């Protein structure tokens, strides 16, 4: 597939295959490594993922936004496989519920900093970023 300029992308969680298709590019975030982009022809790569907003740039020009909550990414020149502990397609994310979870985590983190609370906050941010719900509504003047 690398010769056609496309990647075969598989996004799999323990429950099901969330996405399978052709893409021009995948951008995700590795644990302690920051964001990384994969294009056709990329060298072999294996990395651990953190909670993040992953973007799959489809061959038809659309973008599939995904909230990924940990896992691994495996890359070869013609494919990207994301094995996620948990993941959600943007269209299935309840923005109001994610905002409420973010607010709860922010309140909890003010009282104590522990890994569970920090992870909950990262998960909420990933959901809101993927679903386009991070921007606050502004009052009109």
C-alpha cells in the first residue's frame, strides 16, 4: 500500500474494532514522547500511548477524530495499528458528560495530586478534544 500513498489503519480496543480503513496520515501521542505523525513509508515503530486525541486523516479528505485512552501503536511502511485499552470515536462522545468529568477531575486535583485523578483529567481532555468540545462558549458583547 505504501506505493499508493495510503496506510491501512486499524484501531482496536478490547471490546471491538473501532476503525478500519485507508488513511493518508495518523497523528497520536506517545507516552513521554509527545505527538508523532505517521505517513506511508514510515519506518517500523512501536510505542506506548497516553490519553490523547488521535487524528486519522482519511484518504477521502475527512478526519476521524478519536479519544484514545492508553495502549500501543505499531507502525510499518504500509499500516498503522492502534491497540487501545479504551478508545472512543468522536461521534460517540457525550460532550456534556465529558465536561462534567473534566470539572470533577479538576476539582479533585486541587485537593490532591494522584495518578488516578491526573489520568481522569487527561481522559476528559482527550474526549473533549476529539469531540470538538474543548472550546468554551463565550458571552456575546
